[in-house]
C-alpha cells in the first residue's frame, strides 16, 4: 500500500509540475498551425497571380512557349503538394519547399526572358503583376520567418524540462523548419 501511495504521489507531482505546460504547448502548437496557414496563404496568392501574368505575357510577347509551359507546370505541381498542419515534419516541409522553389525558378526565368520584349516591359498590366509578385515574394519571406519563429518557440517548449515529460506523454513532436534553398548561400553574379 505504501508503495502504491508513493507511486501515486510521484505521478501527481510530475503531473502538477507539467500540467500548465500542456496548455502552453497546445497554444504554441496552434500558433505554429496558424503561421503555417499564413505561409500557405501567401503561396496561394502567388499561385493565383500566375495565370494573370502568363496571360499578360502571352498577349504581349511572342516568344518561346517552353518558358510559359514551365511556369504553368511548376504552378500545377506547387499547388498539388499539400502539407497537413498537424504533420509538419522536416520531410513534408522540405517537399513543399522544393515544389515552391521550382515555381520560383520558373517565374525567375519567365521574368528574365521578358527583358527582351520592350513592349511587354512597357505594359502597365505586366508592371502591376510584376509588382504584385515582388510584394508576394516579400510576404512569403515574412510568413516563412514568422513560421520558423513559431516553430522555434514550440520546439523549445517541448524539449525543456519538465515540459518534455508532458510532451512525451501527450505525443507533442518537434516540427520542421523552412530552410534556405540549396545554393542560396552563394551570391548571384551580375554581368552587363
């Protein structure tokens, strides 16, 4: 009986040490999910702008269709990769990031190819779309940074003692981060 009572006291002590941790972990987890939603929202905004950009370019420039096709295909792939907010593993985030990176690359090629078309560069619709895409890329960067900060807060909480005991008991697992794209550590060369 004394042994049972000792075990119960130990369980109650552990639970009381970490009981408030559970609620804060839930809040941090929900914050991560909310920040993930903001990231997805910004990527969706970009994906929604792309058909307008492609149609504007088609209407104003008569150039290599392969570039437009690559943008359309990359957009389709990027919008098909979905990540469940409750399963933000490093692998799932990497897969999502790779699909979005392919779209960024295709858009970069499209925008650089259009430099050869002065009538397109002078087109107000194209300029507005280009500005919208630039603004969207900035919003994406901010949303990704906010997401990474939320993940850092969450991961720090679930790894700290005594919260880590509660985290293990209730299945709170570490979330993945967005990371820099491969090769982004090298500065691009600008040549005239």
